[in-house]
C-alpha cells in the first residue's frame, strides 16, 4: 500500500512539474482568472455593466467547454511525457 501511494505521489509531482507546457492548463487557468475577476470589475467599473450581462457568463462557459473539448482531442500524451 505504501509503495502504491509513493508511486502515485511521484506521478502527480511529475505531472505538476510539466504543467506549464500544457495548453489545456493555460486555457483553464486564464478562463478561471477572467471569470473570477468579472464580478470585481463589474462592481468597480460601472461602464462594464452594459457589456457583462448574465447571458455573457453562459456564453463564456460554452466557449470554455468547447475549448476544452478541442484541447482534449489535441492532447495525446501525459504531462510527464511532454
């Protein structure tokens, strides 16, 4: 059991060390940052109220899902192998 856990730990660390080369990690990181920042921006910059409607969030999530599907088809190896 301990060897299995150690092997999984080593595998996860190898993936994390190479995460910066993954387009999927970058797209999801940027999308998360943008979607988390939007409420703050709407609150502090009232002129954005017209551009960021509730429908905008739905459209943004659709774009993120489609981008993830495309990137998943593009991906053919584990992060540790890149």
